[in-house]
C-alpha cells in the first residue's frame, strides 16, 4: 500500500470509527451510570491518543524520540486550534465552566510544566516518571468523580444492552486506532519524501495524522448533539499526550530538546487553550473558532519558517 492510499483509507476508518464510538459512548455512559463527559475524557481520549502512543513507543525504541515530542506537543495544538476550532465554526459549543473545572486547569498546566522540565535541554527518565505520577494523580481524580456519579446518572438513549454497547464501542475504537496508524504512516512517508526535519514532521504532519481520530469523534459528537463527549475527548487527549505519552517516550529513551523548536508548540498550545475557555454563560462561540484557526495558521507559518532557517 502506498502512502497516499494509506492516507485515504485512514480517513475512511476515522469516519466509521468516530460514528460507531460516539453512539456507543453515550450508551456506555448510561450503562455505567456516569456522564458522557467522563467517557469522553477517559475511554475516548485514551483510544484516540493510541496513534500517538504507538508513534511514541516505536520512535523511542528506534532512538528518535524527538518525533514523539513533536507529535505530542503538535497534537495538543492541533486538538484545540484545528479540531475544536472546526467544531466551533460549525456551531458554538455549550460547556459550563463547572463541567471542565477538573480537566481544563490540568491541560493548562501541562505546557508550563513541560517547558520547565525542558529548560536543561533534556527530558530525562526521572522527568518521565514525574510526569507519569502526575498523570495517575489526575486519573485517580477522574475515577473518584465517576464513582460519585454512578448513583445519579440520567437515562440516555442507547443503553438498553450493555454487552452490545461495549462491543460497538470496541469496534469504533479499533477503527479509530487503525485510522490513526494508517494516516500517520501515509503522512509521514509523504513528508519524508520532501526532506522535512523530524521534529517538524512530528509537530505538523504526524500531529495532524494522529489527531484524525479526535477530529472524527469531535465532529460526529457535535453532529449528534453530544458536545460533552467531543470536548471531553479533546481535553483528555491533551492530558494523555502531555503527561502520559511524552512520559513513556522519555522513560524508554531520554529526549534531547532543542528549545527554540519546543517553545513554539508550548506557547501556541497555551494560547489555544486560553482562547478555548468558555464564557461565564458557559458558551464557546463561532468567533473563537475563527480565532483558533487563525492561530493555527500562524503556528504552521512559524514552524515551517524555522525549518527553512
């Protein structure tokens, strides 16, 4: 299979997987008696981040963890400034501040912590273990909240048969994971043929490729009227990318950091999150989507300009 065929097949798998997953995630939330947002920020986020995890492990074992760092940081910019932006341009998202009070501050802290850890020019194994500890602390908080919700969850359409819902969910996740791998393989092959730098490939081409499952999930969730699943998936994915995937890569092979390359992804990632914060009324409007897309265009311009320099 050539690179272009892999890319097209990956996009098809992303669409099928996203549709299957969003339908089953809502049913799974009802069956487990938790909010769909919890499913989005855990199951969906982990599944849609599986391409990044695959890239992280393979690149680190091959002695090229810079691709992992570029992919993870670039994916976090893509998730907010491209994927969430596209959903917002379609129509605004209703997201009360209370619904993101646990995940948004964590997502916002991750670029700051990563920047501090990169100051010495390396993400060491100790840094990786530290980040992994932060991830498990956040995950524990999510599990505690999920348990507290079990007795008060509302009935949601699609929860009639638990086993069928789980099966549909697994099929959707498998299609999303396959989509990510196919898109990454195709996009990376195309980029390498043009002689692009490894970090830049990770931060742009591979980042967009590995974020296709998030795009499919978010847009379909938006279409189906489940904004909480889409937004939860994006925030959860950013957390997984920032303090789980980078941590795994650093533990396998310490990552040498070129600060001027990393700084752009960190700064734009922070700026994108700031623009995505809901108003007091709990709404993120279309204008924010346009601003985020503009921010993403500037990000690409900065990254490729540094590549040329």
